[in-house]
């Protein structure tokens, strides 16, 4: 079954519609608060009154964000009761039956998974590094691993590798977003805030430093050798297959073997992806540091230049109106004129964009009287033959010749088979290089004996009669 079939087999389609509703922001914030309250209560559900209070507080906090009712007139107006009904209908909330007839609601497990995904999208800079890759390296280097339960150890390594690679990609994206924020910073305060608070504290110390401490470039070759040893160990692979068939008795021996081989290969591929991903993180970190320093220097120079300009203006006013109060300053301060005498384009109007002009189609002119049809045809055929000769090499012709299973007496052209479009190109290459020194065969045509060759129809093509013979030193097969 496909992924969509597995999802919608038990999940209603309206479950995802909450995110795209006109009041989707209200539902997301309400569900976030519900999960927070449920988590603080250690899994205890919420009553109807508590849910209504949460929905009402969210609606009141988003009065300014309410959309125009005329946009979607068919949709129900937002109220705490309507929000609760829709969350129950879409199965974001569940109400289990109780013996004491109390109505208590719980957040569905699928809702918790999706909310966790939404939080990661909303706060990409809050990346966490949980040392999953360190667990993989330690497990594969442990001499006691893959002895008692090798299949469980392999599945644990695959899960940790998958999650570790996701963390590395999240780390890259977090650095990329912080780099863009750094480039948009307009003050030194914002620049230093992104550098020291967001990057250094959240990513540099908590994630990037932990990644560097793992010594991945040094450990990866050893881990790859260990995984390759496990892959080529019949005892370990057989034990994995036995363990898998105990879990899934319906699997045949061939299916179990295929799944184990696919799992080991998946671990190998993901392990080979760790080092390139780590190098990409290093490049992102270096790019962020370089751009942060460049932005800091730019803001420092621009702001210091503006301060000196403003200071010179105030010093001029102080010298000119030393004994005058601020309230009594004249409207015209008689400031010096601007240093720019005039304003205009640096390169004149030539630097502006010139619209493209559409060209008119010319008239067709007939060929002159000096046109030689036969000479031009011969020239075109010679040029075509030269192009084909350069594209269809002797190596290709010899390789095709080896696939013909050539008898000692040779092979006639009517025995050649055309099953694919590439076969016609192989036959053309065979004819082109039949007289070259590097060819492993000879081509004989009836025209060499001053006879007219017969024409054989082969598929959509017609072939003149010719014969392929092996050279004296070329190997032949009966």
C-alpha cells in the first residue's frame, strides 16, 4: 500500500483541513495550548469547561486577525463551541467513555505528532543535537554488538542515522535562516543579537560544538569497515533473517533475505551521507561567520559616518547660535549648501533600460541560378557521414560484433535482428568501420564481385545484402 493509503485508512481527510481553514490560526494556537496544559498535568485530560475557556481566550487574543466573513460565507462563524465541535469531528480531540460519566477530552496522538512538526517549522533556529550519530558510532564499534540481537541493533542504527541526518539538515537550514537575518540587520545591536544570542547560544554551543566533538571524519572510516564486515558475515546475516522471520512468520526465506539486505544497504548509504552533510554544516557556519563580520563592519562604518555628519551640524549650530535658546532658534538656520551641485543620472539616459524592438520577418528569396543540386547533396552526405563516423566509434562496432555469436562461415545481413532503435545505429557503425585496421571483422558486399545485391526488408528498414566475416585472428564461436 502507498503512503496515502496508510494515512487515510484511519485518519479522516478533515484532520488536515484544520490547517487551511479561514480560522486555521485560531485552531493551531488553541491546540498548542491544550497540549501544553495536558503535558503539565502529566497526561490528564481537560474538561469541557476548560476547553471552552482555552478557545475563548484564543478568539479574544486574535480579534484583530479575524478574516472578513464575506470571504467564505459557507464557513461557520468562529465560537468556542464551534471550535470544540470541529476539533472533535476532525479527531484532533477524543472523548473516551468513562464509568463515572464525566466528559474528559484528550489530544489525539496524531495531533501531537503534527503539532511537534509545526513547532519545528515555526522555530527552525531552535535546533537540538541529540548525539544520534555518536550512538551509531559507539554501537557499531562495540565488540558485543550484533551478537545477541543483531536485527534490533541494525534497526536502532538505521533509526539513529535517519534522525541524525535530519538534525544535520535542520542545522544547515537554521544557519541559512540566521545568515539571511544577519544580512537584513539594520543596527549593530541587532547584528550582535543574532551573532551571540541566536547563533552562538542556540546553535554554536548547543549543536555545532557537539558535532565537532564527535570527531566524525576520524570515526567514520572505522564504522564503515565494521558495517562492511557485518554485511559480509553469513552468520550475522543469517541470525538477522531468523530473527525477522520470528517477528513476521508470513515472510518467505527469499523475502526475509531481501529485507535484511535492503536494511543493511540503507544503513551503508546513510552512513556515507554523514560526512558530506557535516561538511555542508561547516561551510554554513563559515559562511555565517564571514557574512556576520562583513555586516558588522558595514554597519559600524555607516553608523560612525552618520554620527560624524550629525555632530558637525550641531557644532555649526552651537557656534553660530551660542547664546540662543532652542525655542528661539530661527526657522532658517542658514545651513551650508549641499556639496552636490545637481542631481542626475551618472551615465545619462543611456544607462536606462531600452525596450526591445520587435524585428520584422524578411521575405524569402529564391535560390540563384548557380545552385548545384547534386554537389550540395554530395556535400551534405559527406558531412553527415563524417558526423556519424565520429559518433559511432570502432569500439562500439566491435562490441556489437561480439554480441552476434559469429559462426566461422560468417553471418548474412538477413540474419540481423532489429529489436530496439539502437540496433540500427549499431549496424551503421558496423558498416562504417568494416574496412578499418582496428575492426575485428570484415564486410563483404556482392558489389565487390560486380553483382547487384539483394534487398532484405527488416522491420521499417531495407538492407542491401552483405556478409560479416571474422578476421583470421579474431576469436569465433560456433
